[in-house]
C-alpha cells in the first residue's frame, strides 16, 4: 500500500499482467482455439452427420455473421452492465456452447450453437480489448500483441490436438473437451484474475503506463492526458469516425478475407499441393504472433501512421502471391501475409484509444470489431465471386491491393489526439 492509501505501483502492474494473462487464455483457448478446431473437424462432421460441405462449413459463416452484428450491441451492454459481468458471462457461454456440441444431432442445433458462440465470442473479445486499453496508455499496442499471442500459441497446438482427438474420440467428444477447457481454465481466470479498470484503485492508465521519460512533449492541438475523451454520441456522425469504420471494414476484407483463400490459392492456382496449402496457413497463423508484437511496437511508436503502414503491407502481401511458384516465393508470401495479419488483429484498441480516449472506448472498440467482422464476411464473399467469374485469383487479389491502398490513405488522414506522442500538424509558414 502506498502512502496515499492506494495499492502500490508494483501491485497495480501485477494486476495489469493478470489481465494480459487472462487475455492470452481467452484468445488462445476460447476464441482462436475453438475457431481453429472447426475447419479441421469439418470433414469428419460432414461424413459422420451426412451433411454437405456447405451445410457443415456454414457453422463459421453463421458464427462470424452473428459476431459482426453482435459487435454493434457489445459497447452498450458493457456500459450498462459493466466489463467484468459481460466478460465472465460471455466466456461461460462460449464454454457451454462448445461443450453442447457433444449433443448435436441436427443442423438447427448445430447452427443455434454457432450463433450463441458467435455472439458470446464478440462480447469476450471486445471486453478484453477494452480492459487492456483502460490499463495501458503508451504501450497499448505491444500489450495487446502480447495478449493476442495466445492465438499464435493455439496455432501450434490446436491443429494436431484436434486431429488426435478426431482419430481417437470422434468430433463430438473433441469439441466437448474444448468446452471443458474453456470452463476449467479461461472462466476461472476471468473470475479470479480479471481486473476491470485501474480507476477502481485510484489510478489512471497514464500513471501506470506513461511511456519513456523525456519523450516528445505535446504541442498545439494535442489533448491533455486528463481529458477522458468525448461522449460516443458526439463522434458517431463525424467524418473521421465514419471513415474509421469504413477502413476497419475494408481491413477485415484485406486480411481475414484473404486468409480464407490461402489454402485454396496455394493448392490450386500455385499448384503446390494440399500439404503446402496446409503448411502455408499454419505459417500465416504462427508468424502472425511476430506481427502482433512487431506492429504493436509500431502502433505505439507511430499510432495511426503505423496502422496505415500495416494496411499498406496487406496490399504488398497479396501482390507477393503473383510470383509464387516454388518454396522460396511461397515462403516470402506467407511470411509477409502473416506479419501483416498480426498487425491488423491488434489495431482496434490502439485506434480507439489513440483517436478518442477512454470515455467512449467500449463503444468505439465494439463498432471497430463489428465493422471488421462484417468486412471480412463481405471480403470472403466478394473474393469468391471474383474467383468464380474470372477463373483465378489474379483480378480479385489486384482488387484487394487497391482496397489496401485506400485503407492506408484513410489511415494517414486520422488524427490520434489521445495518443501520448501526438503532435499537431504544423501550421504553414507565412512569408
């Protein structure tokens, strides 16, 4: 306990790391882990249940669509009921919905569980992002990247573990086991480790995470650290917020939308075979962990300009698909795609906090995630239609590169007034 009656800085930073660890578990087990299982189980599910591939794979399509729509309501629910209540209950629902896959014997039940899981997943995702943004200021990008490494860790374990489970226990039991893991580990962390906000202990994020001493001072146009930010309703119809949501949606298309087609592109258009297709997807997921850390640092250092650079790199990555013909070009494409994907998935809390501060952060992060998921769904659909109409990935991937350039231009125009390193644009000099 410090002299002013507040917990010590050391205690507060320990609480902050407890949140990071909880986020690691959420991303690694409840979110990425569960999602990674489904594509691996699709073949077995289709065969065992007698469903078509389209019927079987609709699970993730429904889950993603519900997540996108649910994100629009997540901010309001968090504001009304509180972060911890929403977070704990959403994690519990993910675990229960995954566990209940054990009892699936029809498509309606299968799809209903996909819907429930999708809504709970977006709530837990937004809740942990909001929490990290409330506890961290100067290092929000890096911290979010560290927490999201859970997804990369899952990429090294879940595929093989799922394949083993399918072989020895079947898909029902394998899915149920994942639900038990969510309830046994992630839910307990959410209940006992999660800390909602530093303000409850008398601190602010700027006190706990002020950045390097002697950093750049704020200049004209910068917003004081004591300003918590505008009310959400005051920014909802502003030009910058609308452009931000558009860019977030487009970033979903150029990142997650492209990822959906990597195995198909490698196997069929690059003619490298099914094994290389699976290897490529694994490389993207694992290397995205490096991208999260790298771009987390870039976002902390350069804010919206760093995000713009990440969006531009998504365009570069897709252009690198054109020369893919052997292992060397294949590896370069996958590495750049993985790094850029890692940056994109870290962007929401950084953009929300740097652009609008703490006060509206729950609603802003919710809208950013909703836009991202809806954009990813539309991107998957648009790329698929483009491939069907043109007979290949060339024209659709060129379109993706153009969209990435548009995203980058939007990013360069955003003003991060609540970023610790913000410097207003210099007024033009007069003779």
